[in-house]
C-alpha cells in the first residue's frame, strides 16, 4: 500500500498573514514520512509544489473574489497532482495550505473516482458562491464550485468534475453564514453541526454521515479535514478558529471510523498555520506544536493507526 504526499504551501485563498503556507513543511519536519512508514506505508513524497510560481503578475478581483486567477491556477495544478497519485492506485494525502486547495484535491479525486463521496470536516461550510461571499476569500467557497453552483468565473473553466449534493456530508459545522444555510437547505445537503455531535455523539454522527453519502460503503471516500473543525484549545494555530469545536478524541474518532470503512482514497489536512511571532504574538510555539501534532495524529488515524 502506497501513499502520495502532496505538499501545498498555499495561502492565496485567504487574506491573513498567519503562515498557513508554512503548514506543509512543518508537518513534514515533525516526521510525517517516518510515521507513515512505521504504519507500513510506502511513501512517495511529491515535494512542496512551488505554487507561488503560479502567482500571476496581475490578479484583479472578480466581483468580490480575491486572487481568483492565482487560486484557480493552484487548484488546477493540485488537481493534476492528486490525479497522478490516484491513477497509480496510491492514497493521495494533501497537506495545506488554505482550504481553497480542496477545489483541486476533490476535482482530482472525482476525475479518477467519479463515484466518490466527500466527508467535509470543518467549522465552516466553505460553500459561499461568488455572489454570496462577503469576505471574497476563496477558502470559503470551494464547495460551491465543486457543486457547479458558482456560475461562470473566468479562470475556473477547468472545473468540470461536478460533485452531486447527495455525495457530500459535513461534520463539525458551527460558523455557517445565512447565505450558506440557505444553500445547504435548498440542496438538501447532509450537515451534522456541533449540535448533532452533542445530541447523538460522534459515533452515531459519523455513521449517519456515511449512511447518507455511502450507504453500501462501496464508494471511494475523500476526507477533507479543516483543522479548525477541532476546538481552538485542541488546534489553536489556524486562521479562522471558532469556539465550541470537536474534542481531540472526536476528531480522531472520525478518522478512525473512516479508515475502518476501507474506502478512503484521498485525504486533505488543511489550514494548519505557522505564524510569525512578531505578527501573532498570541500564538506561541506550544500552540503551533499542538496544532501540527494533532494534524499528524489525525493523518495517522486515517491511514490505519489504532489505539489497540
Ligand atoms: N464563511 C467565511 C469563513 C470561511 C472559512 C474558510 C475555512 O473553513 O476554510 C468566509 O466565507 O469567508
Ligand atoms: Mn506526483
Ligand atoms: Mn475550511
Ligand atoms: Mn474552517
């Protein structure tokens, strides 16, 4: 069994100078390859893609969307990288970088596994359209592009692997904009917020999410994990933290349970930030350490690490 690691040092989908582009290197520095080899994976490290070389000289906003050309070029490149690993029967593991990258990773997965389903673990729905976004940050929009409801946006013509609404389920939502709530309702998308996690427990929530998108457990699974799904006390070093999140164990249970299905083909570990202390004095080394190590631990659980 082989896993292809795709390093994506990218921050163009958001506007904070919080060092989310330094996430991939940090995850690698903390021993990811050795840890996966320990779990008997063959590891092909794709390297840290030189995504900043894709930055166009001019990149005017399109409506409110910021850096649209940069984000679309990077996502298309990432889509091809994911595709190349999946085509060679590897599990694709993408390290972010901001969550706009998931437009690329999920497109790549769908091009190789058109019947794949998507589990989106996040405090946010990331389903704003170019019309509904307030921030203009494309890390808040990837799902609308994947669903084909973003409309025609110059530069995004390459996005043509459409995800159907009954193939995505959310876990961990607690900071969803009114416009996004409308879209979720209109499309009947299965969304398990922290309210459902409290009410049913994470075990039942994961089972219901999988029942919704993968009833026979026959479809390949793409897991897109935004570390801000975890409570900020668990993963403090991230760009858009929101209180009242998943515990350390709830986050791990999701990954363990998804591994157990045997269907996992593609994993994203996104929004791990490594800020500059001068710019963000309130995020210290221990908080970066906590966030990087929880990201690594979640990845290991996706790839078969068990407690017993
Ligand atoms: N919904 C907000 C926050 C998005 C957070 C993105 C993260 O989940 O990848 C926005 O659209 O700016
Ligand atoms: Mn490659
Ligand atoms: Mn996200
Ligand atoms: Mn988020």
